[in-house]
C-alpha cells in the first residue's frame, strides 16, 4: 500500500506542475514579457499573488512559464534519448553476443564515462546557449541509459518459448523486436523515462542557472535563481520560490517513478527493502 | 589480477582517446573557424589571420589534434588567448581551489554517511531509518546550487556567521578552509543523504547472509558483526556510488563556485566561454573529463581489492 501512496502523491505533485505549465500556454495572470518598473519588487498582493521581481514581472506567471520551459526541455531530451536509445537497445539484444551488440554497448560505456554536465556546458558554449542546445546536450546522455534498460529488459524475453515460436513462424528479428519484445518492456522504459524526466529538470535548471539554457526573455527556473542571487540580501523570497519549484517537481517525479516501478512489477515488492 | 588491471587500464586509455577526439571536434572542427569565432564579428581580416597563425590553424586538423594531445601529455595546455599566460598556470591556480573543495566535500559526505547509514540499518524501520530515507529523497531532488543559496541565506544573511562568498586564499590555512566550508557543506549534504541510503540498503542485504548468522552464533554482538563483517562487505555498492559522486561533485563544484564567487576551475571555464577563449575551455574540459575517467578507473581497481571474485 505504501507504493500506491508514493505513486499517488508523486503523481499528484507532478500533475500540478504539468497543468500549470499547460495552462501557461494559454493564460498567465500577467504577461511575462511586459516590464513594469513601477511595480518592481512588490510583496504578495491580490494583484500579484507571489509578488514581483526587479523588473516588475509577476513571479507566479514567471514560475508557470518556467515550468513550461523546464518540462519542455526535459521531455524533448527524453524523446532524443528514448528515440535513439530504445532502438539501439532492441538491436543490441536481437544480436546478443555478436559484434553489433558489443559495439553498441561499448559505445554506451564511453558516453557514460563522460561527466554529463561538463559536456553539456561544452556543447552549449560552442554552439551558443539556447534551449535547443540544452535539449541536445541532455538528450545525448539519455541515449545510453535507455539503450541499457532496453537491452537488459529484452535479453531474458528473447529466451522465452513464444519468441522461439515466432521465429519458427518465420518472423524477422525486426518484427519480433517490434511486436513481441517492445510491448513487454514498455513498463521498464516508462519508469526509466520518469527518472530521466526528473534528471532532465535538474540538468536544465543547472544549465540555465549558469546562463546556458533558454535565453531571455523566455523565463526559466534556473535563470530566475541566477537573477535572484544578487538580491538575496534584500529579497530572499525571489531565490526561494524557483528552487522550491524545482525540488517539488523533481521529488514528485521521483516518487511517481518509484511507485510506478513497484506497481508495474509486483515481483520487486518483495525485493525492495 | 594483472589481466584485470590491464583490461581496465586499456578501457581508460580508450575512453580518454575518444573523449579527446570528441572535445577537439566539438570545439575546433564543427563551429567553423575557431579564430573568427574567438575574435567575434568585428574583427579585421588581419587580426583573424594573425590568430589563425598563432593557433596553428593553417595546419591540418589531424596535425593540430596530435599537437594538442602531445602538448597535454607533457603538461603544456597552450597559451590562453585572453590572459596571455600558459593555460597550465591558470589551471594550477584554480586547481588550488577546486581540488580542495571536491576533496573536502567528499570527505565530509563520507564522514556523515557512514555513521548515519549504519545507524539506519541498525534501527531498521525506526525513526533514524525513516529520516535517512526521506533525506535521501530530498538529497536527490534538491539542486545543489539552490541548496547553496539557502545556506548563504541562513548562515551569511540571517545569522551572519560567515561571509557570503569569495576565497581568502591559502596564505592562512584556516581562512582558506573557512571560505570553503559552506560550499563544501552545500555539495556534501545532499550526497551524504544519498550515500547513507545506499549504505543502509547494502548493509541490510549483507546482514541477511549466512555468515552473519554464523558470526552472531559464534558470540559476536550485533554491533561487532555490523562494524566488522557487514560494513566491509557493503563496500562495493558504496564504492560505486562514491565514484559516481565524484563526477557529480566535480560538476556540482563548477556550478557552486558561481554561487560563492570562488576562483576555481568552474569560474575559469565560464570566463573562457564568455570571453570565447576556446583554448582555455578545451583544455579545462579535457582535464575535468580526465579526472572523472581516472576516478572510474580507480574505483574499478578498488572493487578488485574489496572483492577478489572480480579479479578474474
């Protein structure tokens, strides 16, 4: 029952942020691009629920659009990671023990050996800081993760009888991978995607904090923190709120991921202590 | 043991070689001409031509790559374009901040995690255990640069115990350590929570083994079996996490140096980026990658020392 609870709580937290981000596509309390020096650095009020920043922008609106930025970058990075990693993992498993498998897995090890954030910094530094390059940088490091999970999940399934039957029936490795293997490991991939989602949020925050993520005027949680840092003495709340959002969303996703894993794979419930 | 060592060493060298090719290509080949990139849009043709000659851009890519790698092997990282001093000097200065910070944080996190992890395993299901589990969730979720800002807010702004940032230098050892303490705590605490949780799970698994029951049957107390037998055997997963954490600490340190205005490698990289000093960026990145790959190698060796079965 504990796993149900963490899935429920984590899912609820994540959903709140997803909905706020979705809402910000259509409506925000105040436009985030409109600066109003007269209204700068106000405390919470009925007009500005969470107050305003040094440019007079509404903090709540900034946080909502910031959620959208973070989530969009992390999801797109998962798209890259899963889009390339899952087929690679399926391919490696289908050719288990042969040269293709070996090449794919050693290639994965190499990417794993790299300090992800450093390379992400390098990519965004040479190709210019932008949300797109941040997605690319985070996405590349998602590839080996998905490839590994996919391969590890697929290998035991290849030994099962019904796969043998499919082979005898004349199905190609490609069709077997697609029709029999993939549906059976989809839950593993979904759980991994939740974990990579939360890591992506953290990575995006770090990149945009150092100025290598989405560029102004697009709001992002990381840059809100960077901008707030100079005013930490006079207006500490500016530095507290965006960080709290990052932490809450990552926590929510992790809880949901843990709960989901236990829920989808009941065998783990006995093993997990 | 020797084949294991050679195997791991070969893997390390291969990783380094690939890493250097990737970094070189990313910085020098793909964006077009590095000289015009570094000088910006308003540069005169003559200035670009001068810099091209200085960087050796008239040579082939392969020759430049070999010169770069060959130089680094001998400790020559090139001359910084903006500072006009050898990059190796810059790195040395900055390393005097970043390396002690990373080691300080690693020690702090291990020193906290081991007793806490053992306590949680010993009191399984009781409040210290639940506390560790909750803290570990927070430790994973909290961005460490934000945690650092919260620490500044509490200790520098509200309590005014320490200054909010800057580095006092190593002229006085105490002052140097003092200015690294808050950054080290910011890096170490979240990692300590994660490490304690891993240690707890590893200990619980070990404590169910038969030889632990034997040890208890021999008359050892619970405490003795825990510290003497279980802790040693829980070492492998803990080593793995420590190795991974070094990579995190290094990356975290780069970011956190910005929060505390520490003149470390992270600041050097970002200054290099804003000043388009590609030579600095390229060499410092390679150095960081080297550090991470080296630590992975050392962790692999430590595995073999801890678990003879892996030496095959």
